[in-house]
C-alpha cells in the first residue's frame, strides 16, 4: 500500500472513530429482531423464540458517554418452540398465562462510555415484568452502529420461579429453573413529528 493511501485510510478511520453516535428517538420494530428463551432440561433442552418485539429507545449524549431510555414489549403469545403441545402448555396457566398476560415488558436505561469506533459495549439495566411479577435485570450489550442506527445483542439469565412460573415437568421431562434470554435488536429511526 502506498503511503498516501495508508494515510488516507488512517484519517478516514480516525474520522469514523471521532464521529458522534446517532441520538434521538428510535423504534424497536425491525423484522430481524428476535428474543430467544433457552431452557435446559434432562432431555436436551429447547429454545422458545419470537420476533414480535416492539418499543421505543431515546438516545442522548452525556458527559461520560451515551444513555438511552428503553421501553420494550414482547408478545408472549407468539413465542414458538417448534412443538405445538409444548407451546400450548407454556402459554397456559400457571405458566405464562398469555390469555391474561399477553406481554412481557421491560423498562430501563442502556448506558455506554464514549466509544472509539462503530462497535462497543454497554449495559442495559431495568425492570422486567412477566405476568404480574417485576424484577430488576442487567444485560451486558454488544452494540454496533450501522447506517445511522444501532444493533444490540445481549444475554441474561433469569429464573422462572422468581417470576412465579413453576418449573415445567411432564412424565420424564423436567426443566431447569434458569432460562437464558438472548436478544438481538435493530433500532430504526423513529419518524419525526
């Protein structure tokens, strides 16, 4: 690579690193969004997944980095595991009871130090509500900036019993209490009013 091309590449990289992150209002409404619930059991385990996640995110710059107010809602009626009988049982009482409680909700704040590039880490803290039970959660995030918006990936372990959900048992099948929740969220710019 000639010296001029190398210098140009370094200047371009420095400009990207120094560019401020996008701020303002964003929506959680992209078709690639997903939340997975990974349950281990004595038969190998299973994963429930949905792409029906909605919400809003308001990103603002702070002295020490960035913060975002987050509200999100997962349509629990649309979680699928690949086995219809299991899905129906999971949606019934005393489990998720989606007829009475159709949504799992989250409200909180994501924070990140001023990043040095288009990929960085953050922390999502807030309150997760399943049925009528609300508990605090913290989710480490990997965040990337793509085309003026954000993609966030994170993983957290919650316990069914902490949310009043009994541990599923059926014949020889016995689930474990911890559930690993994996999320992938792409934000879209909210329309300006």
